[in-house]
C-alpha cells in the first residue's frame, strides 16, 4: 500500500510537493547526492586554496582550518530546545581533542588556551567543547567548531598597547572620582553630626 502511494506521488501534474519528491529521486538516480541544509559541508565549509572564478560566489572561508577528522565527536541526549524530541534523539554534540598534540594550533596559542580554558580540559589533556543550542545535530557540531575557532582566535590575539596619554587620562579620571566620593562622604558626615547636635 505504501509503495503504491509513493508511486502515485511521482506522477506528472501533481502538487509541488510531489514534484519536489520526484526531483530528489531523479537526483539520486543520476548519481548526485541530496544534502540537507544542515549538512556539515554547508554549515562549516572546508578551507580551500587557489580559489577560481566559480568560488567567487562562495561565502568567506574561515581563518582557521580545523581538521574534523582529527577530532573525537560524540552525540548524546540534549537538554536544549526540541520538546519531547530531545528524549528520543541524540542532538547534543560534544567535540574533544588532545590539546598538547594539536599541531594545527600554534604552540603559543595552545599554552594560552590551556591557561584560559583549564576548566574544560580533562585529566587526559583533552579539551572538551559541547553544544545543545539547536535541535539539529549537525548545527550543534558546527557551533562546537565555531567555539574552538573562537578560542584559538582569542589565544592568538595580542594584547592592546595603551598609550601614555590614555593611561594618564584614566588615572586622572579615577582620581577625580575618588575626590568626588570623599567629598560626598564628608557632606554625609556633616549631616549626621548636625542631627546629633539637634537631639542634644
């Protein structure tokens, strides 16, 4: 019965839904694979060198190329959005990798990441990043990769150098605030003293 219904959906002249299903079946028959909008290559496109004219329409490539094959990815039940669906589907993504041997991250950045995110590193030296922000498994994986890229970017950024003029202005501003605070304290103290004198 179900096979007869499916054959009927692919007849010509049906609703757009049947046409879309037929186009997907035709694409599968021709050898082109159908990919969801939440597939990893669309959410997190791989970095490519030597862009051509056809790559001009592609979105800007990420600054850091994370080798997904060298990451340990696991999925589990999520406490995020999805309603009762989270009790049945493993949508929460967890990504871990050994930080000390991750040669795709500069050594100075690895040392800084170990200090900045020591609460996310287990005893085996693995940095663990998880996400359950979305109800889609692949989107949560893309969010984890984005978190890793943000961590590396923050670790590689050089601290801003403050000029002497800016430092002097900040010092003067703090001194002015302290003078105003002491002046307000004196005024408040005089008011309390005057109240005591009135009672006597």
